[in-house]
């Protein structure tokens, strides 16, 4: 009996999207239909097509403009109860406004986004501290004043992308202790910083 016929409930759907996500994290690409057959433990490609269709219907997969499947952003969410100035609403004042997925809130392009741990204090005045994690989107076109991850003459750094008076690119820190970096030979922009993640506990 084909494993795909044993069940099509929520548990099966969650297990299969977990398998796909694990594969993506290991290989940084989506599995082929043949590879999904092995992941799911099914023999026929038709069974894989049915599974993919169910995952698309569940909002866990989607097709891009070329027709290739890709992961959607995490549909689960955290409740938004309202706004706050310097406290937290009491249970009697809670107003459920919406739910939001942190992944959906922070990331526009999951396939092109990666995370780096921050070391050093050259961007502290931009609110980026040592030990923070920055989210970097390599698909975004870097613009002036963006915070970018760049390779400058063979060394990696995170700085503001600026131009000097001569029109040449310069990487500017957000800490007066450090001087701007002017590439001498090569400047490669690996991605644009789109968010910062910090844990307090």
C-alpha cells in the first residue's frame, strides 16, 4: 500500500513540510519530486504531485513565477494585542488585533535570506549590538544608506553603504571609534540587512 494513501490529515501534512524544510536547510534548495518521493516514503511521482498539491492548498508551499515550488513563510503567528508605551495591557484591556508570524513580519524573501551573528561594536549607534543576529537579504539591490554585509579587499564587514565626495563607495560605521572603510581593490556586497534579532533571556 502506497504510504501516501495511509493518511492525508494535518499530521501527515505537518510531517511532510517538516521533511521538506529539513532538506532545504541542509541543501539550500528545494528537493526534486524524485527526492520528495524518498522523503515521503512513496513510490510514485503521482503520489508526490498529490502531496505537493495538498501542501499548496494548506498554504505551506507555493509556486513561483516560473512554476517551481517554494516554501511559503511560516503561517503560524503570535497574537498582536495592541500598542503599548511602557507597559503591558492587563487581561481586561487586551484587544486581539491580529496574529503575525515573526518570519512573515521580518522576511520578504525566505529563499534569499540568511542570518549572521554580530561580533564587534562598530554598529552600536544603529542599534546593532554584539551577540545580536542580523537578517540579511541577498536578493535586495543595495542602496545608499543601507546597512550591508560586504567583502572589502578580502575582509568581511557590516557597515552603512555611502559615497564619498568623489563619488566612490565607502563603508561607514555607526560608532565614532571607527573610521570609514574605503575599498582599495574590491568591494562585494553580499546582502542588505533587513532586521535585527535580540534575545534578552
